[in-house]
């Protein structure tokens, strides 16, 4: 239905229907980050001989030391 057709029924557009590049990047990160882990879980678990938590802990420590301080 078009907006004009909906206005006959009392519909009023109140939200801005636009996303900026920043909005899209934030939405993408929020959507992808939690499920990215499960997409590669089996591969990483197999490569690390079922020591996946240790592999992620080592990776996290390495990233902490390479991240610039703010």
C-alpha cells in the first residue's frame, strides 16, 4: 500500500525512514558479531583439538596488547 492510501485510514508517518552509513555499520556489527562465533565454531574446535576457549583467550590477549590506547 502506498502512504496516500494509508492516510485515508488515519495513518501518519512519524518516523524518519533513512539510515546513514554509520547506522548501517552499527546495525551490521550488532547483528553479525554474536552469530559470527557459531559459524566457525566447529572448524576452530577441530583445529585447536577441542581447546577452543584457550584459543579464544590467547587471541583476546594478543588483541588487547595490539589495540591502541584511547
